[in-house]
C-alpha cells in the first residue's frame, strides 16, 4: 500500500504513528502498548473488531510494539486485506 501521509500523535503524552492510506480508506497505527495497558496474546496474532456499524480494526502486538489497521468496512474485508484467513 502507498501512504498519502503520516503523522505522529500523542495519546497520554505517548507517540502514536499514523499513516493514511487512500486505498480502502485505511489507517495504519504503530505504538508502544505498555503505557496504554494493551496486551495482545498470543503475540503475533491479529485480533479483529467492528465498530460504529461501518468500520473494522485489527490489532497485533509483536516485539513490544502494537500494530493496528483500521478500514471502512467489515472485519472479513480487513482480514482479506492483511492476508489473514
């Protein structure tokens, strides 16, 4: 995917990198999960959710960092985009 833009935001004074990807109206976020109390187990697996009746998100933790992808669509569409069965 090709990013249209990138930015660093602060959540609770912690950096969160956000990349905007026009294809599929997608956002990719990278952040340290520990200060936010996030723990994804088992490590390296994607966890999916849908929200606001029109968005889907997938999150995984790997080597002390969280990776999250958000799209306008369903969890099954997102799973297909990131190559998860």
